[in-house]
């Protein structure tokens, strides 16, 4: 979906307060001819953390180098990643929570002093690196140690999108794809996208393909309804995976709570998928609640029927 990824802040929909703060910080850093302070972005999957990181790099007019926290398993992995920056750059680490404690601690002087410590069998030396801005992105900032979080002075949280913002995004991306949406369809697509840009884009791609298969060049509300039905998506935007969670909890636990690991095992999915991708919208839609004893269906969740 890179063709729909915004390149600059002016193209980025939603999270206006965060964008406003970033604009101020970037303007100040550029006026002082200093690197932008390190940035930590947190929020659910698909909310635009990677897109925002790329926008920041473009606003700074700097190259961006991207990796994933789980790839930085050893100190040599970190050194190889950081040394890609031959000059002022943005270094983006997605899934920052997956960095090991050893690597996390090794990054302290890199983040603070722009120095890499390189050890050999006989000596240890420090390599100065260019002034860089690290951007970390995580769905679970609470798993990062406090000392590590403290080294990211600029922090931002990305929330689930409002239907209004998501409608703007759907219409904007439909224009980029040369998809003609009739009145009301952009808002409907936004309403079945769980407040998540990535899902909205997926819905839009599917609807475009469905329309082409029917020989249609205009997207009507009736066509969107047919496309959603064909994909197994209900009027709230829940798909088969979401409905499986609700039905399993209804049948096995009723109104009783169940632990995350137990529920994930029964469903045959990872705890990360359940916690980061499925639960946030079910909670926002008041179908599911988290309690001290575990996950529990709300009254609405117990009686859910679209």
C-alpha cells in the first residue's frame, strides 16, 4: 500500500495535535541547525506510525533507514544498522519493544552522545556517528524500560481514527486510486474500518477489485454492501476473526473473565495478535472489557448481533 502512504505532513490525515507538536519541534531544530530530538511513537497496529516516521524524515529533508526491533538481536546488528547513516539521517526502528535488554542498554550512548562502542579481542573504542534522529515505533510502550523511554524526548500516541477523519482518508485515497465513490460511500467504508487507516485501505482495495469484477466503474453503496458481505465483514466492520473471538467467549465463558494466554490458545492465535490487533477495536466498540481477572464480554458483547 506504499502508493497510498503520505509523504508529507500536509497529506497525513488525523492526529492533528501530534502533527502540530512535531511541526514546531522540526521548525525549531532546523532553525538551530540541530538534529531533531529522538521520537517515540506508540499506538495500535495500522494507525500510521511508519507513515508518520517517513513524513518526519521528508520534512527534515533527510534519508531514512528502517529496521525492525526483532532484527536487532546482537550488538553487531545494531552497529551495521547505525553505520548505514553516512551523514545526518533518520533511523527508524519499528516494533521497538522487540529489542532485547542488552541491545537496549547498548543504544544508550548512541542515543545520548552519538557514539558507537566497538569491542575487539584486545581493545574497546568509540566511533563517532553523524547526528541522527532515532524514531521508535511500538504497540507496547509499557514494555520498554524507563531509562530507554527517557532517551526519546519527543513522544506521541496515535489513537484510533474518528469516522470523520477516516472518511477524509478514504476519499483522499480513492482519488489517488482513481476510484469514483458515490455520495455516502466513503463514510460507510470508514464506518466499517475499525478506526484504522490500514484496514480502511484494505477495504478500499477490495471494493475496487470487487467493482472491477462486476464491470462497474462507479462505487455505489449497494456495491459496497455486496462487497462487504462477500468478504464476511458485518455492519460494524467485524470480520470472521473478530466474530470468532466473540462467539468463543460467549460459548465457553459467558459473562466470566478469561486470561489472555488461555483465550489465545483456544483461538489458535498469538497473544500479540489478540492483544494488539483484535482487542483494541472490540474494546472501543464496547463489546469486550479488560478486567483484573482477564478479558470479559460486555452486555453488548454477550448479545452482539449486527
